[in-house]
């Protein structure tokens, strides 16, 4: 049973909206929130240092969806935030001509967000004077393939 109701007009109601991503108030709020979450901060907050380390076997089929980036060390607010910080360094589909994975961003498909591929180990707690971000390691930006080839 559908939850679509008519309000007296003869127009066909297909339960869709004419809004598109990036123009609605909600979309703009999502973009602002995402920018704030991935911002480096001002260096005055207390952060922890985490090591994100791959734990899945090299032949694990999960690596087919997201490449192994090796060990990454980040300054972050929490272990979950460490995953977000590392993911934020990867290229997002909105920056290239590619389609999203499961959401309005491809960050959910990052290997760093998969607890079967990466583990997060706290190596230092309560540090000040650090900027939130990647401290060591290289995060590749070629994780998303464009649908069009540059010529």
C-alpha cells in the first residue's frame, strides 16, 4: 500500500520531488555538515593519534570494492573520527564524473570505513597542538574511476 495521497488535483502524483541534490535546503545543510566534519580544525582542540591498519588478507574479495591504502596515521577526535579523517583524503565522486555508490557521497564505500578491512589502534591520547588530519601515510586519490576519459 502506498502512502501517497491526492489533494484534489488531477495531476498524476508519482511521489517524486522536482528538487535536485545541491539545491534544496537539506542538501545545502548536508554539504555544510560534511565540510565541517572533514575540516582540520583550528589546532586548539584535544586530539588522539590513531593508526589505521589493514587487517584483511590481500586476496579478500572486499579489496575489490576499495583499494588497500596501507597503514595511515591520523590525528582525530575518536576512533570513528579517525576513519572519517582518512576517508576525507580520498577522492569523492562529486569531484569527478562518476556515479555515487550508496549515498550522496562515495565516502561510505571507503576501505577505511570497513571494520573487516581496517582496524583502528589508538597510539596516543589527549594531544594538543595537532591539526585534525593525516599525519603519516599516503592516501591515494585514484580510488574512483571517472566515467569519461580525458582526451
